[in-house]
C-alpha cells in the first residue's frame, strides 16, 4: 500500500473516532447526564457550546504546530487532550468537570481532525483531491452512525454511561498513536517543504489578499451556517424527538440513519466534485440542511422523520466536502492551511447554537424556536452562495503574505 493511501486510511480512522465519540455521542448521553447530575438544559447546552468553541477558537494552534513541528507532533498533542477529556467525562460529578472535559475534547478534535487531515490529503492527492476528501469525510460520517449505536449498546449492557467514555479514551490513545506514527514515517520520507506547499508547486491567493475578498467571508459564513445546524441538531434532536413521543430506540435509529445518509452523501459529493462545481454543491448542502431543521418541527410521523433523516444526511454529508473544496477552488493551495484554520476559527460562532437552544427550551419548553431560526438562516445563505461570483483570477497572488 502506497504511503498516501496509508495516510488517508489513518486520518480517516481518526476522524471516524472523533465523529463517533464527540459531537454525535454527546447528544445521546446528555439526557442521562442531565438526570444523574441534576443539570439544567442550559448547562448541558453549554458543554456542547464549549466543545464547538474550543474546536473552532483553537484552530490556528494546530496550523502553527504543523508549520513548526510537523503533523505527527500535532496529532500526539491532540490525542493527549482527547484522552484527558474522555477521562474527565468518565469521572465527572458536576458541571466543572463536564465543562472541562468538553473543552479538552474540542481542543483534541481541533488538533486531530480536519485541519491536519485536509492539509495532508489536499497535497498528496493533487489529481484526485475531491474523491480523497470525500472518502475522508465519509469515514467521519460513518463514525457519526456508529457513535450513537455504540453508546446505546454500552448503556444497554452496563446500565450506565461512564464506561462509554473510558472506551473512547482507550480508542483515542490507540488510533491517535497509529496516526501519529504513520505521519512521522511520511515526514521522514519527504521534505516538509514539499508537504507545506512552499517548494514552488503550490499556487493560489496569499492569506492577506484572500481575507480581503468578500467571497472568502461568504465561504466562512456558509461553513458556519452548516456547522450551526450540525451542532444544534446533534445537541438536541434526540431529546426533541423524545419530547414528541418518539421512542428512544426509534430516535436513535433516525439519527443514525441520517448519519448513514451523510456518509453516502459525502462519498457521492466527493466523486461528483470531479465534475460538478463546489459552489453548486454548497448551495445544495445549505438548502437541504434548512429543510432538515424545518422537518423537525413538523407533526411527528414516519414521513417527517424520514424527511429529516434524508435531508439532514444529504446536507451534512455535502456541506463538509463542498465548503472545503469551494475554499480551495476559489483561493488555491498556497495558503490553504492558514485559510482553512481562519475559517474554522470564525465558525466558532456556530457553537452559540446549543447554548441559545438550551435557553430557549428552558424558557419556552420547546426546541422548535431555535430549529425554525436556523432553517431560515441556512435558506438565506443558500441564496447568497448561489448568486455570488468567484473572485477574479487576475487578482491571484503567488506568495504568502
């Protein structure tokens, strides 16, 4: 197996774990944590907010460690944070440990997740970048399928939720260690200058000139909108369905079905991205995510649950691939690591979604207001992306500055 396939496999396995054990599992565990630790839903939502905030706000840190020390060191640092965060959740007895654990998980996600992976995959798969990135995000969405099911199985077998976090801690140490080792072998076999795109092969916009363009900020806002719905739905969809007389097993099945659709959608969008423009794919992602939030406030029946699973899955799977490809298509690969990191930093605003949704639920007794609001936001963004023209090619620059 070629080294680039090993890298794709290692990063995909790590992303599978991250998606299974963080955002997608926590929403399933929260009702039990709230009941056992006597938390309010505002406090529970704050944990999700910290998870998303740390994941976004710290995004420039892995970009810096990659430039200074390489990808392998970055992965090791992230794995240590993940193990510590999972252990904190397994041992927590109150709000401080809960918030500290989710904060560490967000940091670990940032160091081990899409920033190093997209950087490496985007450079080693120049000819088939769209397909490779699609496969990477497919692995993450498969993790989103397995995470809730794994927790459901562990909880059914043990009657508790703490053992699940211990399993996640062990997995983070093992998978993170393997990914770091493979990255280190790859770094020793090539010049880091080539990996960083500083050897003359990479072209594109400079960091400063890209950040001066309105199109860059539109991609950032579109990515943030997708993340807002992703984070908020994963925070409260399970509880929302329970409150609307959906059985726990059925709710788990619906959410896992949406994640399965997302996995298929990411793979298909990756393949389609070789021929279809990422701008069009981003419009599809935003429109279907808007539809998914609206579906959750429809009368609960088989049709509305199916509509939610299908539209949320398609939107989630398409959004992660399409926005990444759109950023690269419009601004090139020269400063792609920094641009992707900046985009992730500003997307931290999406982490306010669960906190706002939790407060609205405590006030109104329903998650419907937040779901309707985010559906409107996504619909407006879909229209904006559809009407925007790419930045002018003659303004493209060739040096980082």
